[in-house]
């Protein structure tokens, strides 16, 4: 089964991706990870991607699609995969259709006001990477897990967060329409409830599709 995971920044995609990957034994594939792996191994396409990244430019759709297409030929993808962060637009979706059959698109909808609060209130540990929200810290400035210093990411400010959400909304709206027309999109609503509650809803629907 090939699954695409859609969700705005802060929607909890990372947690759901891990749970889906583990439950259905699917490799979790993100474009960021693929870029880093190819750049680290100095592959031809990795060096091409790096040439754009080093200039602060977006990697062209054609290059991104080529990297994903190559990744899907790996042995661990023979029974399917979970795509996270790809496709980002309809061009990429159309290209993906040429080399992979998508069975389901899990779309996590969540109110942007909730995401603004979640991201702007996020604090991250410099040592272990654990994330916290200011509402649960009671003024603490160190990580309860390892004692490391907590900090606010530069991109977790209201202006940048709003910009990221606006870009996501502009890019994703056409994708939702694209996959809705194909009849394979599965819409779920993210809330402040534990991530496990949302995953139970996702798994219940995916289990039905696998049968």
C-alpha cells in the first residue's frame, strides 16, 4: 500500500507518520531525508539538488520527482511506502502517478489558529530535541527529559508561522481537490486530543482499505 500523508506545519504529521509506518510496516519517506541522504552520498542527483539548496533556492520539481522515483525502487518499498512532504503541488502529483499507484491520502485538517498557538508556543531542547509547549512548562527553561536548555526556533514566530501556513494552504488546496476527484483522500480533523486518539481513527479507516 502506498500512502501519502498531508498536514500543515504543526498538525502532528511526524507523530502520525511514525505510527502509520510502524503499524503497516511501511518505510517513512520524506523528501528532506532523501535530499540529505543523496547529498551525503554525493550522488549525481544529490549534488544537483545541493546546487539549488546552497543558493537558497527551491529544488525544482523535476529534480525532486527524480529523487523520489529513485527512492521508490529500493527493496524496502516493494510492499509500499508512506510519503511525507511529497507531492507538494499538482505537478508533482501528476508526475508521481506516472511511477507509483497511490492507494490512500491521509489528510489531517486542523484549525490554523490552533496551529499558530501550537507553533509559536513551542520550545525545543537543544540537547535531545524534545518539544514542549509554554503552557505546560510553568516557567521552566530546561528540558524535563535531559536537563538541556530550551529555546524557541527562529521560524516559530507569528510572522513566519503565518507565512508557512499560507504557503501550505495555497499549495495543498489543489492537492486535496486532485485526490478527492480520484476518490482516495481520507480527511481527519486534528485537535488538542492526544495523538493516539487521532491515530485510532486513521488506523480504523486504513485497516478497512487493506482488507
